[in-house]
């Protein structure tokens, strides 16, 4: 194998190594981001917010009674905030 062929193979290997390092960095960033997102506690409030967002239409105003009907809530008690 002559020097030109060896240099060509070495160059291809360097390019491949750079590409692999780049892809590993991207994967690492995505995994790091997903860990941050999944660290959020899943509580009843978050589940209730998801239900609320599910029944609401984008850019459509709704009254409290409309929301209650869609969620199947019969009392306004869940909407009351505790007094401190």
C-alpha cells in the first residue's frame, strides 16, 4: 500500500471518528434533557392539568361551568383555594 492510500484511509478514519463523537455528543445532550424533564414529580395536580388541557380547545374561551361539565365535576369545591 502506498503513502497516498494510507493517507486517504487515515483521513476517512478521522472523519468517521469526528462524526461518531458528534453523534455521541448529540445523544448525550438529548438524554440529559430527558432526565431533566422526567425528574418532574408526577402528582395529582399534574395529572389534573393534563386532563384540563385535554378537554380545552385551543383559542376557545370557556366558562368554569363549561370546564366542569367537560371534566364531569358537579361541585365548584375543587376550584376553591385553601385560605392560609
